[in-house]
C-alpha cells in the first residue's frame, strides 16, 4: 500500500473518526524520452518568451490570466493566499442520501479510508450502517489546496472516499448527435438481451481482466524487447527472441517483409501488437 496522503478525521454531527487517506488506484504508464536521432542524446525543453525567443529564468516568471486576446492580469503570491482553502484534514459529511440518487457519472476518483488508533469501533459502525441502509455520505474535503465534493461509501469491508464532479463540471449529453428511440425487431432485442445477460460472458470478461493485469500498458513487453535490442545481434536472433517475447507477453506478432534494394523481398523483423487493443496500442518494429 502506498503512503497515506494525509491523516485526519471523518466528521458528522458530534462524531469524529480518526482516519488516514490512501489512494485506491495506481497508474502504469509506458514513458518515452525524446532523443536526438544522431547520437540518442536526450532532448530538453527551455522556457522561451514568445516575443523575442530568449530564455526566461524562473525568477523572472509570473502567473497571469488572459482576460482578452493578448491582455493579461498578473496574479501575485498574496492573491493566491487570500483564496487558499485551509487544509483541515477533515472529511466533513454534510448529508446522507440513497446511492441510487447519485448518477454514477459524478464519481471519478476513489481513496481508501483507514481507521487510526481509537477509531475502529466508530469506523465499523459507520461502514455497516451505510451498507445496511444503502446510503452514501455526501462530504466536502480539501486535498492539497482544492476543495472537493465526495461520497463516503462502503466497499469490500472498507470505507471509500470517492471524489465527485460538481454538477456544472459535467458536459451536457443533449449536445450529442445520438439516435432517439428506434423500432427494432423482437428477435434482435431478445438476442441482444441474451448476450448481455450471459453469465459466460461475464465470467470471460473477469478472467480476461485478471489476465491483462500484469501487462496492460505493454511495459513488460517493451522492457524485455529493449533488453533484446541492447546488444548487436543478427536478424535471425532478434526475430527468434522477439517472437518469444511476444508470446510470453500475450501479444500477437506479424511477420513483414521489406525490399532489400535489389528487388527481393526479405523478412526483416516483427511487428508486435496487443490483440483486441485500440488503434493507439503499443506497436514496436524490430530492425537489423
């Protein structure tokens, strides 16, 4: 488990429950560096002024809001301090509502709440009461310098604080060009319902999600492929090792050929892609 973001309390009425806030999700990303092709030197960025192209040191940079094209109002540190919210380290529950009353679209980022010393009984009492009544505690909480709307709800034996969007943060679906209610055949509808309700499909989806856990982003595949590329090897060696890596990483490989300059087509490597992935899925081509 990652380190706690902060330690504070859940507050409602005269009740205070000491808790620690932990992230409930983790991100796995495949990160690339931009390199100069000639010598693989990393490429860095500089802070450059639009007006004259000169680099600007940090002590000469200020923050400004563009209220009109090319016109700015500069904000100083004391301006931000006046509107800075006090980090009270408190999950302040304002109300309790039925879970069904909240559109799932409002929820977007979960955190685990862990009871601290002396808070076990009150924590369990709130968790079990919310579960039995199917209620959600609607709360306000300050994380870093921003105030969030959040829901406190039971999940797998723990209390979860899930951040919520404010109503004006959700886009209006009425602006989408989607079909209204259309007449469909009874047979088509029954077939669709059968597919949706199939227990086998649900089981396969769960198994597929579990199988994908280890390498969703292609990180393991890229790391092993990079190890294969580290030393100079023949085309046949690279081909064999890449094929083995693809199979181990549950990705498919596709042989391809290129013109050798004399009109002959020769296999030069593999193109690997994760099956059933999006058009933006990781693709790696191995050359001599």
